[in-house]
C-alpha cells in the first residue's frame, strides 16, 4: 500500500480545527454534515457580511434542507447554538468541542480561536427552482414518487409551478415526504385541488410543528370534511371539541347516519333551542335511528305520523272537555227557583188549622 504524505507547499490562509472535533465528532457524523460544519466554521475566521443557506447548498452541492439539517445535528451535538431574529435571520454560534483534557485543549487553541464565532445566516423565504434544478431533484426516487402521487391526486400532469411548489414543501419547509403526502390527501378529500391552497396548508402545518405522520393524522381528523359541514351548520367557526368529535363520530361512523339527516337534525336543533347543542342534536338523531330513518322522506313520514297522533290527542282532549261541560251544565230542575220556607209561619198555620177542627168550624 502506498504511503501518501500531504505537503503544504502553498502559503494559504488557514482555518484551524481542533483535534477533538476530528477525533471524537467527525468520525460518527454524516459526511455532508461535516462539510457544512467546516464551511460554516471557515466564516468564523474569515467574516463575510451575509451567508445564506441557499449559497451554502450551492457551494457544497447539497440541498438547502441538508444544510439546515446539518446545523440542527451539530446543535444537538452541542457544537452550535441558534439565535433567531424576527426577519428569519439565524445567528449560529459555534461552541468549543467538549474534551476530557480541557486545559490542553484551551492551551492549543488559545491563539487560534476567533473573537467572533457567530455566523450570520439568512434563511431564504422561498427558493425559486429552475427547470434544470427540478430535473436533477427528480432523479431522487422519493421525490419522483411524490410528484407521481401528486399527479394522481390532482388528476392531471404537473406543470413547472406545481413541481416548484411541491418540492419547496420538502426543501424549504422541511416537511417529511410522508407528511407532504398527507397534506395532499387532506386537501383533495376536502375538494381543494389548488396547488396554492395546498401550499398554504403545508405552511400552516410547518408553522404548527406538524412534522410527523401521527401529528398530521390528528390534524386531519379535526379538519375532517364532515366535521366542517356540521360545525358550519351550527354557525361555529372553530375547531370541534373532543366531546363534539365523539358525538359526530357516533352519528357518522357508529350509526351510519347520512349527512343530509345530520344537517337536518342540526337545523331543527337551532330552530328549537335557538343555539347549537350537540346533545340536543344527538337526541334527535338517536330517536330517528330507532325509527329506522334513512332519508329526508322518512323524516317527512315520521313527521306526518307524529302530527296525526297529535291531532288525535287534541280531538280526544276536546271531546273530554265538551262532555265534562255537558255533565256539569245545570238542569231545569236545578235552575228551578227554590222557595224560601218560614217554619215559624208553618207552625202558626198548623195551630190555627187544629183549633178550627176542634171547634167544629172546619
């Protein structure tokens, strides 16, 4: 095996790297992450006004997302700290590698540590990919698969703008590809086929930290199309609460209630209570389910039957009232004006009558 000696025959500006980094950190790191670390570290010594993640990606022949991931990796290793500004500018502060022999390490680097270890990096608001760049990225099987899935969901061939937007969800927003697929599924299932709308949803998910399949599925459940219809029928412009989701799942999944029936129950709830009440709606839908209601016509039949029964009850009640009035009506006998008898006068008349009989006058 040939022995290679590397000889420095040029008088170059240098960027000193600690042996601790080379011995302990570099061997276990991804090669691209090492490239990013070293390139950024160079600017700790040779300052430049601004250094963008896009510039680093182009110079190192990497994706911009790879550059961001590299910085995140070194942050987790304790070799960097991030300081965020409101304008999306990040100050990356390089930290000294940890070593078991700190005194020797500090002594070795005492003359080489720069006064300012901040690297001023600006994240691009949104990359503008050229057709040539996208052609290169499409060689990645995973990216190519994403574009094919998008074409299937959208039902058409993707144009350059479509490809640019979809790729930015991965490279710019740094969303995993399986999460991007769920973004597509969510938007299409809610009848939103605009790529601009898909991008807005993806940005919202990224801002809210929805970067795993589990988080995405939970989000999709809350913004389920059926839930949206029900909430809208109640005049509610907010996310449903857990208990409300539970009741809606009961109507939709357990009872298999058609949406037109659910919306009719919501309508009657507002009419009767003057407010949205999921419990009241649940009582209506449960009652209809017991009566095997499947269509609006079934509700009409049930309403007619109820009205007929109600009318019969009114008739019976009316007849009972009339009968009671008849039997309680005073008769002629009862109306006969009773005489007011004077019993003292009767006794007097009786005495006079006996007196006449005894005297022989009768």
